[in-house]
C-alpha cells in the first residue's frame, strides 16, 4: 500500500506544465472530476461515454479557447502518471504511429477507467488526503478567484480556507498593485470602503502565477471581485493598447450591459506610473490562454 506522501507525490507529478507557458488543464480537470464522483457516489469507475461531454464542458469553461477539445487525451494519458487505469487497454486500436486512442474507439467500446485500487482505498479512508490532492491541483493550475467555481462544477465540497499545503504568495503584490491603481478597479473604478477598510478590491495577475507570471506591477491589475473573476474566466481581456475587449460568449441583460459591455472598446484606467502599465507579453498570454475568443466587434459599440 503506498503511503500518504507517495500518493501526494504521484499526483504532484501531474502538476508539471510540460509545454512551457501553454496551459494544460486536461489532467487536473479529469482528476478533480473523478475525485468529485468518488466523494459524491463512492464510485471509482468512470465510463468514457459519461465523462466525455462533461469533461468537454469543463475544458471549455475553465481551459483556454481551442478549435477542438479532447477529453480522450487525459482519459488515456493519465495512465502514465501511475494513478489511473484504463480497463482492457490492450485490446483498443491505436491509429498507426500514435500512442493515443481515438475518441471514437473509446466511445464504441464503452471503455471505463478508474484510480488504482490502492489509491481509491486510501482516498476513501482518508478524506483529508483527497482534499489535499484537490487543493494542490487547484493551486497548481488555476487562480484562486475561480477555485470555488471549479469545485462546484465537479461537485466537490472542500474547505478552501485550509492552508496546510497551500503555496505562499508574495504578500506585497496586492498592496503594490492596489496602490498602482489608486485603490480602485481598473475597469469600473469601484472603490468602496468600510470604515478605512478597502472592500472587494483585489490584485489580479494578468499572466497567472501558476503559469510563471511574475509578481510585478506590469503583470498586475487592481480589479473589483466581479471584474477579477470575469477576467480570470476569460469574459474579457485587455488589448496591448489598453483597450478592454469583451468575449462574444459573454452575454446577459441590463446588468451585463452596465457591468461589462459598456466598457467594451474603451481603455482601462491607467496606473499611476507609465512603467506600471500592463506589459504586452502578459496581455498576449491572457488573450491566448484565458480569454474566451473571439471578442465582440468594436464597431457595434454605441
Ligand atoms: Zn470593477
């Protein structure tokens, strides 16, 4: 039976960003989904037929915009991490010269997969181990502002204030970013205080901390909680000329117009120094890896 540390280590290996700055949320989202099913139903076995549409939705919502989505990749490749087994794997047909199994083959054969028996038993015996794995995956791949959204989407209940294994951030980043933007949201100017306390204002990384984005002013934006979450989910991005662009996928009624659409095509509020302006490299990363492309057209703005 592997020890607690050995199991944590095995899941930590999933945390490697093998392709540099390109986001790879497939395996983390699959594991979080499987952990959710295990806690909810006590069920370790997952059929690819059930998983494929759900994981595709998770990839669309929490992953970068791509021309196609591939739930079959993590379903198959997670085997390489030593935590996951695809049943009857030897009987499946590969395309010549490829190691992956085509989606169609997984669907037609109604293929099932699961965590190894040792891991499933350990997870069921020790809920804190399951929580640790989930928190490490969240911390490793997604900004804090959307952790709860992901947990809700995969049906996992965790206490996000647990700090035991969580990574420490540069505590000065928040203060420096808020000061750079005069303690107000760079999009809407929100600057409500409760007594002398600033309320609902946060320092956002443009290129995520998880993707190696530095704790520098040129990689930060002061945003109210709502605009922070919308930015981290890709509902809008900032063009290198500082103009805010809203995604075509974001929509709603009056509140959407008031809260987001009216800023479309307009420059964000500048920071106090020119050297604090968001750097193009970080904005490009956000547009490529987070923003839900394409943006709305600029000409339709009234
Ligand atoms: Zn705001």
